C-alpha cells in the first residue's frame, strides 16, 4: 500500500504530486491542525478512522483538508473506504473528484480501479486525464490500451499512447501500430520505451514520409550502440535527402560524434562532407576539432 516512492516519480512526470508529498502548509491554523490530525489517522484502526474521514468529506472543511482526507482514505483497503472514494470520484467538487480518482490509483485496488472506466466515459477532459493518471500510477496497461484503441480523437489516442510509452508497454504499442492507431504519437512512445525494432520498422516505411522522418530522428533518443549503428545504416542506405537529414538529426540527438566522424571520413562528396562537418562541430568534442584542423590544412582527419 505504501508505494509512495513509485507514486511520486510517476506523478512528477504527469505534473501532479500527491498532497502528502507536497510542501503545502495551509495558512489557516485550524486547517493546519486538521491536516496533522488526518496524518494521525493513517495508523489508526479502520473502524475508528473511516467514520472520521467520512465526516471530514461530508462537512464544511476546506478543499485542501478534504484533499488530504482523500489521500488518507486511499491507504485503507476496507470496502467502506473504497465506496467513499468512488462516491467522491463520481460527484461533487471537480477538484475533489480529480483528487479522489488519483487516490484510487494510489490505493491500487482492482475492483475500484475497474469502476473508473465508467467515470472515464462520462467525464470531461479533466476527469478523463485524472483517470488516465490513476491507471498509469497503478500499472493498468489494459485500460489505457483500450482508451487508445477506441479513442474518438487523435488527441485522446496520443495521450493514452504517451502513457503506454512511459509504462514501457511495448506489446500494447505494437498492437496499436498494427491497428493503425496514432502513428505520430507512437513514434515518441516507442522512443520512450526504448523499442528500437519498432522504430526501425517505421523508419523504413515510406508510406507516410512525415512519420518516417520523425521515426528516424527518434532513434537518436534511444541511448545505446545499436541505435547509433541503425542511424548510420539508415544514412548510408537511403536515397532520400530528407531521410538522410533526419538520420543526421538523430545522430546529433544521440551525440554520436564517432558515428558522424566515420561518415565524414568515408565521404568523397564535397557538399556532403560540408554538411557532416557542420554536424560534427554542433556535437563538439575532440573529433570535431581534429576534423576542423584537418579541413583547414587540406588533409583527411
């Protein structure tokens, strides 16, 4: 239950940090005292803590205090706690609804997480965003995959695809690719998931030139030797000036000084050598300085 480290890392990426982790001391002394009291309930027996938490949620306390109450509620596995969270997720203050949904993600109970599908379908953009975040926090890959597969807009699909990339859900991403979903979003997701094979397949597919070029560049995000070799091979094999330029951009992203130098040394075309030298100087390093010195002296580096 106390998965706070993983949760904080996930929420840092999505831009929402659980209230317990944030330095958000309320200005109101009464709220400060209430927040401290709520922290104490985390170690209290459920039969004593849950009625008090319900009282806070149904009362006139500030939104900040109620947010803390929802977080504390997520630490209890009892059915009553999950019922209270779902009630808060379905009704009331929009801010508290979103907090309740995230708290359900933190709690990680399968039955409560499954109930979020209905809330997602009936929610506005903010509610849907909160549900996706909850599913990501709780590693609910299948639910996010279904959102991407059945999305009513490219924006909705790409948001879900982005989260699948963060979750390293390669199989789900590949299934979406086969279904022709969110090609542009898939490029970045494959890069985030370090799925070189899928990116290479997209880089070799010229049916959509814009996606092909984006895929070539994204290979540079994958920080390993195989990706660097792949970019050099794409550069050598392609007859497209645009794809070749994209391969250079990918090598620039990867800081592949050695790879660009190798291409520079192997080229006999003056215009190409100029472009490769410019790329080398943008990367910087000893190889670039050596190539510059050699060019000024009219010799090969």
